[in-house]
C-alpha cells in the first residue's frame, strides 16, 4: 500500500506539472521584479520564485522557472545588471524550478581561469549550475531533462559556501523535506534567505515522497530557516525570506508555517498511534481549521498533504 500511494503521488506530480505547462499561456505571463534588499531581487512569474543577486562580479540567480519564460526572465535580469550571468543555483529538481536551466546557462559566462567564488572551472562554457548531488541524480534519472540542464557543480555535505559580489553565500542542504535534495541559500551580508519549496506561503506543502520528502524533514527545514533569522523587533522585519512560491516573508510567517506543520503532524501521529487507518484519519479532517488558509488543489490538496504526513511519520 505504501508503494502504491507513493507511486500515485509521484504520478500526480508529473501529471500536474505537465498540465500546468500545457495549459499555461506563457505569452501572457509577466515577470515582475520585487526589490528585496540591497542587490537582492525576487522575480515572480510562473513556477517557482527566482532570486537574483547582482554586483561587480556578475549575476547569480536561484532557480529558473519554465524554459518558455527564459527570454522574459533574461530581459528582466538585464534591467538590473548588464554583467554576465555567472551562477545558477537550483534548490531542487522539479520542473517549475529548473525548466529554464538550459537557455539561462547558455546566456551566461564563466571567466577565464574560472576562479569565481573559490572554484575552478572551464572558461566560456556558460553559467555554472550548483545544486546538491541528489538533484543531479534525480535529473539524470529523468529522460525528459536534458544533460545541458544538469548541475555542473554539486555538493554532498551539509553546506557549500561561495563568496560572490562581496558577499558570503551559504548553500545549506535540507535532507528529506520537500525532496531529498533541497537547498536553502543564505546571503549573509544582505541578510536574505531563499528557501525553494522547503517553505512556501501559498498552499499546504507538497511532500514528494517519491523523492525522499517527509513531514519531519519539512519541520526540520523550518527550524533551520528560523535559526538563521534575526528579527528586527518582535516578529517583524530583520532577515527576509524568499519562499519557493508566494510572498516575501519574515520570521513571523515562517513561525506560523512551522506551527501549522507541527500541529498537523502531532494530530495525525496521535491518530495513527491509536490505530486509525489512513482512511479514518482523512475522514476525521485533522486539518479542518487550517484548510481555509492553506488548502489547494491537485498535489497541494488537503487529501494529498494528510496522506503524505501519515505515510512519512516514521521517516
């Protein structure tokens, strides 16, 4: 039964992503630029939010949305900087975050000697793509992902550091949250965190069980994000957080997210320990007080969220 449900949710993700791309009128999508802080910007269009860091050394971006939007994304970046695109960081492997890897990488440039951020690489071969090694493994197992979209740099430890545009950029692995390859990225000087889908503000999270996602991993990621945040006062201001989907956030938003995840997890754990089946738990509606705020459709539906929480409690 566990394998069947995991397989179902994996297929649901593929169908949903394909349906979004098929139904989306990309010609009508506008790429909006939202200033975050200093030289950090958030691009909003279709798919996951993009983070842009600009500076004298070039441009670094996090995630690339869909391939069909690459020209618009690049045009938006060019309004912020005429410097070469040097780094792409992928927070995970899902298509709405890596779809533009190929054209945006090709639009970039690695300088002679490749000594950027302390790394050595080949000159002129486009921007570098950095991700956790599990992202590469997922891409390599997907026949629909071009090899040109694969990360050119990977890390397998808890973190990977880059020093770029006069700022320390720390890439932190979040194992078994949204997937097993999630990264959150902390811009130390600007005091901005980009989370990918380890934190979103739009719907219940999609726990991708087929890619190692778990509810406890999501809560661990929320705690990791909160540990990095220093509020200006109370729960407002201070460190800013760019989510994978949704609006710019601060510590209060992430704490509310963690509270929702933890309370729902504990309710379902109690029901499961009392011997209730998944069907009985679903009938009990353990998320009913959160549904008006968080319930979505498809892979973001209440049923999928409760199912994934129930199935991954022991992981």
